[in-house]
C-alpha cells in the first residue's frame, strides 16, 4: 500500500511517517510502515520534516519518526510489533 497524501479523500490516515531525503533509516522505516499498514488495511502518509520548520524543531534529531493518531510511537528504528499494537487500538482511543 502506497502512502496517501493529506489531500486524499476520506478519513485522515492514522499513521504518519516523518522522513528526510537520503536517510537510510527512513527507507527501513518506510518498508516496515508500508508492510504493517498494508496487512492491517490502514492508510498512512509520509512527510518530509525538512519541509516544515516546526517539524524540524521538534523531530530533526529523531528522524524517522512514526506517529499513530498523532502520538509518537517510534523514532530511528520502527518495531513492527509495537506498530501493530498501536494500530490495534481504535482511532481516538485512550493511550
């Protein structure tokens, strides 16, 4: 499943992957996020942190970062099991 854009129709994706160009860890994270989201039928979006000064200020040293329902779940390395657990909760559920 390919990432969707924020302008795609329908509900916003639950998973956001924050990346930057030429980042080998980002490539690894993208593979994990894509596989888990495809398996669970979840939509996801990818965003370049360097395109947003607020994201650079918050996440620059931690890229790649995975957010689920707006809550940071991982940085640098994405654990497949942890991502699955985070996605097992309905959107908006208590964290």
